[in-house]
């Protein structure tokens, strides 16, 4: 018996090596958070299943629909997105679909894919500071202490509006009107956008990270889970592009056509 379990009645150093409240399984029996799998199959949606496993309970229908909207909105952004490009290149290098998925998801870190987590964290900071009226001061604090980039705002391609954000915020407003969410994080997101618009003197679009972060914050997901949920969502696009590349063929394709060369700056 290990030092950790020694002297603790009913504890076993083998069966207690891993402990979980997520799944209970025995021959002929599988339960997720206490729910028999046969009761879940055909009755709950995939977003509801995500919620059940990560949060410990089944969401209401309105909560699940809002989560699903965020997942749908972020599935893909084209081959110019580094993660999608990585998946397609991986396939041309001979990797199977699971290898392409792994290569791509591993690129979803702080810079590419992490802004949603950072935005949820930032929204929480503004909420704790007193709400939307404190957005200006908190933007300054974020830029002084964290990054010049305000997570969830601005886009290289979609100007002056990221077409995904208004629709997601509209769904949040509808959910708030029905009492499903509070709407406070939607107000915070809009207040940040107004601050940035005023400072820049032109529209600074709330992007997909900022909009989905509003939903994840409204639904009570912790900031790190926002990144995990983005990875789940973007995996759909990654899979689709990897599979398409398999059908198209191609061998050992790099980031640019062979006729193009990089800039050499050495001796």
C-alpha cells in the first residue's frame, strides 16, 4: 500500500491510482456522471454531453443551444489559418487523419487559439472590477501588464465586422431575455468594443474569440475550458481539411509553392 493510501480504510493503492467522478464502468455497465450510457444515447446532443462531462450535470435546453452555437461558429477559418495549414501539410507528409488532427491541435496555443481563454479571463476581471463602466481602465491595465493585444478584438480579414460576432451576441441577447443567462458578459464585451472604437477612431471588430468568450463566460465555463472548447470546435474544420487533402493527393507540400523562395538574410 502506498504512503498516500496507507492507514485510510477502504482505500486501495491499485483501484485508487486514478480517481474520477466522470465515469463508472464495469462489465456490461457504463455510467457518465451517474447516467447510464443507454439513457444518454439518442436522447442528449453532443453539446449536452460535453457539458455533462466537463460540468457534472446536464444543461438546460437553452444553455445547450447557446453552447452549440459557439461550437458551430468556430469550426473553420480556411487554409490560411496555421492549424488548418498544418493539418493539410501533415497529410501530404503521409500522416493519417489522427496525426493531422494532433499536429493541428498542438498549434492552438496562446497566440493562435488561446485568445478565447484570455478573453474569458479578461471579462471576469472587468466584472470583478465593477462591470462595463470599468472597461476603459481595465483595458489600460491589461495592456500595461499583459499584452498590447486585447484578446477577442480586432481581425486581419474581417473589417469592420466579423460576421460571426453579431449573430452570437444576438443569440446571447435572446437567451438573456428568456432568463437563461444574465447578459452581463455581453454588456462587458460590448463595452470593450466601444472603448477600442473610441480610441482607434474606427470600428475594432469583436472577433470569434471575443464572441464565443461571451457565451462561455455567460454559461459559466472556466477560462481554460474556453480554449478546450475552441479546440473541440476547430477540430471539425481540421478533420474536414485533412480529409479533403487526402482526396486531393499531393506529396510533401510545404507552406508555399516550390517556385517561391524565402528571404535569406545570412552571410
